[in-house]
């Protein structure tokens, strides 16, 4: 059996509590667990601090960093090559990949078709967000330095392997686990970011991207379950759930277990996608649990580019 990994999903938030990744004190206190005594009653209640505003372009650049990561992963899996110089933009960082990387040796042509389609989708997302930032009088950040070998230590942390040998490019099932990591991250990150966007055109585009990420997530979940059913072997479901447990530890949120009876990652009460704050997403992609001031690590060895790049808690 091939060794696997996986990462990410949710946590409820409101528009006014999303700014943990942008540095709000309220979110920091909630996540870190900082406690303070309730203030003594006073004739005039202390006013609630006004949350910091996060410009749309800062949110878009945060999303762009994640799309760069997804695009690189899928392009390498599908073609053995990453983003072009033009798509990575001037000043782009390098991408660390496993030795002798090549396109995944697919079990059949159907899997190759899936990978190629998702790779093109993620590349189109990169281009769309870059264009949206430019149209909104901003400057899209270039691709940051990325590390696609970080799956290996994550697999050890999740209890999937005992040595850092997992490689999502080794085979079809390895690829599915790697993809499972990123697609659930994308869905929950867009769910969390959408309420902060003020430009309706940008919000509409973000909602459309999230919908595609959700299609991808369901596709990957279905393929993992389908493999388990076809082989009467739930090894890969168990591996995916180990990854869910790890990302829940790193980034909080309510994880939805992958099973043959349900592949939809949704709040069981309201049937809506879970949300993650920027802070929670940063902890997952940096591969580190709670702690303020974390600005790099994991898939982003030098950190994300842009203003939302350091954890608040």
C-alpha cells in the first residue's frame, strides 16, 4: 500500500471575527485561550473595539498565495512541471520538489484526465485573482517560495508513516491524499474570507472559485471512497481521516470524517461548508499549532507574500 497524507477544513466565524490572521486582538484571545477576568460593572459599558478593516486586495493576495500552492501541486502531478515564469510573476520564489519529480504514474488515463482538469482550473484561478487585484488598482504578489516535500514530515506527524518518505507524486493513491489536503483547505478558506470582501464583483468571483474548489473536494473524496469500495480496503479512508485529525489539531475547526456513507464535508445541522480564519489557515500551511508571530514554515518556507502572513495566536 502506498503511504498517504492530508490536511485541512473549518471553524465557524462571523464577518467581524475573521481577522485573526490580520492581527485582531479578539481572535487572538479566542484561539490562544488567553483569559482575563470580566470587568467590574460600570455605569458606562466599555465600547466594543472596532475591528480592523482588511482591504479586498489584501484578502485576494492571501488567496493568491494558496492558489499558487495548489496550482504548483497539480501542475507537477499532471505534467511534471510547475507554473510558467509569466504566471509566477516577476520576483517569484522557487518551488522545492521531490528528487527526480515527474508526472504521477497514473493507474489509468481517467485519473490523468482528472488531474489535468484540476491543474488547469487552479492555473485559471491564479490568473483570475491576479487580474482581479490589478483591476482593483492593486498589485498581485508573485509566487512565494514553496516546498512540495513538506508532505513527508506531515505524514509522520499524522501517524501515517514513521519516516518522512511520503511523496504525493509516487502514484495515484498518493496523489489523491495530497489533493485531499489542498481542496478542503481551499473550500474552508474561501468560506471564511468571503464575508470580508466589500466589492460585489470580487465577492461573486470568490464565490465562484469556492464552488469549483468544493467540486474538486467532492471529486477527490469520491475517488478515495471509490478506491476503498472497489478494493474492499478502507486503508485510504483511514489515512485521510488521520490527516483530518492532524489539520484539526493545527488549525482548529470541526473536521468531517471521510466514510463510505458520507463524503460531504458540511455542518450536519445547517449543511453549510465550514469556515477557517486566515490565522487557522496559516497554522495549517505552516505546519505548526497555536502560537503568535509565526511567519513561515511548512509549505511556505519563507512565508506567504502580502500583508496577511503572520499568525496572531
